[in-house]
C-alpha cells in the first residue's frame, strides 16, 4: 500500500525545492564565469540535434555523440534539447538542464528516504542535498554526470518499493539500465551494485521469479544498444585507457595496492570536509565536498543504517561502499566528478543521522509538551552550526570562485563569448579572422556554440568560422593585408606592427585574450641543425658535454638510442619544436620524447661586429648556450614563456650559436631572436643551418678562464630534526624519497634539519633538494638559530632568489612533480660557519594561505648528483640573463 505524504511535509518539501532552485538558478549564465569546452560540446550538439536532427559530425539522431576524440552520452544532450529550444542556445539554457536534474534528484531522495525510513528523514536528506556543496556545484555546470544520481536514485526508489512487495522491479531495472547512457562510470558501478542487491535479496528474487525474469528482460533490452555500441566502437575505450592507472602486464598485487590507496582517499576527511577536488572546475578552493557540520550526523546515520534490522537500509550502505569503485581505477584521485554518484548516499545518511537524533529526543521525552521544545532546540542548535557554514560556502562560490575558476583552459575558458560578440561584426572588414591555438582546449566548439552554426554546413566545410592556430606558425597565414587576431597577451611579442582593439578580461582581472589587428611579424632565427638524442635521466644531460662546444663538427656521434648525426630542422614555425622533430627517435616514449637532450646549432651571420641582445623563450626546460665557443650560461638556464635576454657580441660574418636543450616531460621547444637594446629587430642579421668553413670560434681571441670561486660546496641535508608531516616516498623530480614538510596553517609551521659538516671557515654553499607548495606563502630561514633571510614559496617557474646580509637563497626549479620540485643553493657567509660542525637550518612560515607548504627531501647527495662545482655554485642566479616582462 502506498504511503500518504502529509500536506505539511509536502509544503516543507516545496520550500526546500524553492530554496534549492534559487541556489541552482541564480545568475546561472555567468556563474561559473565562462564555459568549459565539454559544456559547449553538450550544448551545441543538443542545439544541432534539436534544430536539424544532426550532431556536429552530421550523424542523424545518434545514440552516442562523437566529440573531442570520445563519445558523449545521450541522456544529458537529449534532455537539454527542450530548454535550449525554449530559451535559445546560451549558457543559461544549457546549464538549466543540470539545475533541473539536481532538483529532480532532491525530489527523488525525499521519496526514497520516505520509503526507507520516514517522511522526516526524507525532508532532512532533501535539505542536506539541497545545500550540499558537492551537489550544488555540479547542478550549476553542464556536465553529463549530474544525470546519473537522478536516474540511479529513481531506480533505487522503485527497487525499495519492490522489496516491500510492490511489482516495481522491472521499472527499477529500466532506470538502472538507463544509467549506462548517462555517465561512463555507471558501466562499472551499476552492475556491481545489482550483484550486491542480488546477493542481499536472493530469496525474494527466486521466490518472485516471474517478476525477476521480466525485470531481467527489461534490463537486457535497455542495455542491449549500449553493449552493442561498445562492442562495435572500440575507440570509445580510449579515454579509459589513457586516464586509468591500469597497464598491460601490471601485477595483480600492485593493482590491488593502487586501488586500495585510491579508494581510501574518497573517504578521507581532507577530501570530504577540508579541501575537496583540487581541480578548480570541480570544487571551490579550500572547501570540502561536504560541510564539517555533516560529519557527526553522517557517522550516526551510518551506524543507524548498519544496526537496523531491515535489509533495505543496507542498500544505502552498499551504494556508499561502491561509489569510489570505478573512480579508484583512474588517475586524478580523489575526483569529485568520477565519484559524484556518492553525494546522494552521504546526504541520505546525514539526514538519517539527524532524524535519529530527533527520534531519540522523542523516545526519551515521551511527552509531547517536552518533545517539541527539545526537538526545536536541537534543530536550532543544528542551524546555529550549519547556517554559517552554508553562508560561508555561498559567499566563496558566488563572490570568490568566479575570479579564479574562469580563466585559462584549466578553468572555464572564459572569453569566447566576448570574442564572438566583438569579432563577428568586424567580419566584413578583414580578409581573415583568427583565434590563437595557444593554451586552449577545443576552441572550435566555442565558435560553433556562439555562432550557432548549422551542423550540416560545418560537416561539409569543416570551417568553424575562424582560423585557429598559433601565431608562431608561419605558412598558413600571411600579413600582406591586416588580420584581426584574438591572441594571448604574451603572443603580441611575435608581431612588430599591431594595434590592440579589445581586451577580454576575466572576473579576477586576468587578461584572457587580446583582440589585435596585426600587420607584421618579428624576425626569429628559424634555420637550425639539431643533434640528438642524448640521455637526460635525473637531469644527467645538464652535467656533461657529449660534443666539444668550441669546435662543432659534422661528425657522427653516439646517442642514447644509437648513432646520430646533425640534421636540418625543417618546420613552418618561428619556434623550434623538438618534440615534433624527434617524435620517432625516442624508443622509450614514442611520439613524445622525454628525459632526453639535443644540441641545436645555427650560424648567425652579421654584416658587422656589433653588440646586440640574444632573446630566448621556450618550454619549461633547462638549456645551456654557447656563442663562438664561449659559455653564456654558467648555470643551466630555465626557459619559459617570458623572454630571457642578455647582451652578446657578434663578430662580422658567421657566429656559432649552440643551444643544448634538456627535456623532462611535456612540451619541448625554444625560439631565439637577435634584437637591439629596445627589443627591436636588427636589419641584416640572419641565421643559417650550416657550418661555416672556418667556425667563428676560431676567429675570436683566446679568453683566459675566470679565476676559481672562493667558496666551498657541501651537501645541504644530512638529517631531519623537526617537521609537521612526513611521507615515504613523496614524488619529486628525481623520482621520490622520504620527505618532511609543514603547512602555513600548522600550529607549529616549521621544518628543521642539519647539513653535512662544514670543512673550513669560508663562504659555504649548501645544496639540497626541496619542494614548494603551489600556493604563495612567505617563510623565514634561520641558520644556526639566527634569522638569515626570507623567501617565497609558490609554483612559479624559473629561479626563486632571496638575499640578506651575505646570505643568499636560490631555488632552481626542476619539475612540477609533487609540487614545485627543485634544488636550493644556500650561500652562507664565512662568519656564520664553524669548521667541523654542520649548519642547523630551519624554515618557519610567516604568512600566506593555510595550505602553503615547504618540504625538505631525504637526498644526501644533491650536490654530487647535480655535479655542482664551486664556480657553478657561486654563479647560480648571477648570470647576465634578464627576464623581459614586456612584449
């Protein structure tokens, strides 16, 4: 028999829904600010199918939609058609689908808890879900995952009704089958859950075998299309293969260990109540997926569900236990997206825990006159704790979150709406409209979305309306007539003649795009010879020379993968893309060379002897540079997006410019140009990819080597003394080792250690491996108990330099691995050292966000590993290279 819901409870549910709707719909178009490419793809394909019946690929009413190299699920896309037809294609109409799925889930959870427990628990669980940060966040983003909890909760509602004698098993199985069309993680989660249900209710399933048989037929019919599709479209598994930690031949023990470690993180207080998902699109920074106030009632609810005699309540615990299963096979752990199915059982148990408190009060009080005031007091106390936490989260979400989540392709890719708004009216004034392809993610979909392009027209022409490419590419566009180009601001440096028309600024004040009329490029050295590949495991390539830089020849050499020789780089770019050039040369990493080095040579031809500047940009990799056999980088120079430049002297005729670039992971490229003091091109200077008959190094007079540096080098770590946290191992640029660190927010925010023994009383450079947190903080360094200097911790590339009273701190970044991983060169004046004793070093945080951190590593051979000589130690951070902030 169906339970009747009291009118008062329905009114309370309507109030909760109205409040939830306001939270989910308010300013939905602009919060989050921007639109992620996955959202745009769902929206455009819903628009395309709804208006023409064809998706972006020209497929007629497809079951799954191919986009970005993978298949998108149909539930969200087909559900979004109606709102988009009603309100037109924009961020609001697209995200409204998520808000509606979110509200629908709240309704279903109320009725589910009413079936499982009571009407009161249903209201409390619905309220918990309405304000839950995890659920609210994804109810405002057009991600297909939001549909999965709705469909699964609906399936479970009918499943619970089946356990109570209703003939609803077939309906439940239909909704469970539909989950497989909602979000990929359901393909593992739903079958395992159904197996668990089968074991728990095997007696009923056998006793009511006709219903079971019918439900099995319904389930088979529902999932048959997706099973057939997966079997006939193997490329659909590519996403799982590239994002899972599973690898062919991986030992079962290792898989189990890795899985268990990942699984545990989904239940960690850090993820649930403190920091949440670290990806800015997925969570508010520094806030958990749940409120801390949920914790006690959540634990109580779990206990109550466990001790209850009914089997149906165990289905919620089964749901909770299984929710991290599929996500734990993946990378990016813990993930708020892949684990999103877990938000509902967590809120249900929180509602059950809160309801149990009220029930306990009623049981203890026994008299109505006492019960109502006591329950009201309990609710008031809960509100006193919870309401400030909710208000704090809403303030963070609506006021702070848009400022840092909007910009860049790692956020919500802010700015494309404004690009189209400005550039479309200018289409008739320019021969070509262009968008940059630098630091973007599937930009073509934004052109289709905001221009509302006919899918059949796009399928035929494959033209989104904008030419999308990097400005460093030189052959696919010419500047014989001006072009209107949407660029990253730093890319203006590639042009010598341009006019900025418009700046697209994100809510946090970051300039996302600059729309400029460009008329002429700057001149770069584009003709190079390259020699590689050489070994660079653990940075070894930076510590040795495989060729004689002062006498570059066309000889054959032995590289890491066999014999190699100089080859001409032939690319249509201003930059030299070594990843592309050597894509088939690295046998360990086919298609993307890693942990290797290459020498690159060009002959700079100058019409006269003159003083000029050498300017370099590149990927975040280290380089050593020689001009005419003279080393220009006493310490390896990390290139980056900001130009590095230094004065050089060119002789008349050919000048041998040699650059050794050593790659770790990721992009691998560089670009070089010769400029005057103001950064302008110098007429008559050209680069040639050939060796002159007589190298320029032979023309230059012999320069005596500089005098040896009067410093001594010691290992900067020999034992830990004091720390806040430890882990063994903790990843870094060398692989990983035992590490010790402290956060700014720790009560005792310091790390203390000792160095190796100091041999003599002279200026000493202590060299050690350390890592810095991503968030910017400030820390003080004490040497033997005395304040030496202050320095900053963050994830900025390049050198971190600080000096005070003869002390000098230089942090040289090596890689972004477990934070900003690198080597510290600490110079200590002779007056502060005692021969025969180690130095006592202590880092104490002085300011910054709670999660800023500093970490010391258990490497007692850093100086030896890096091959640090006294001369190199003295030269670190003192080179003539300067970073140019301008364009």
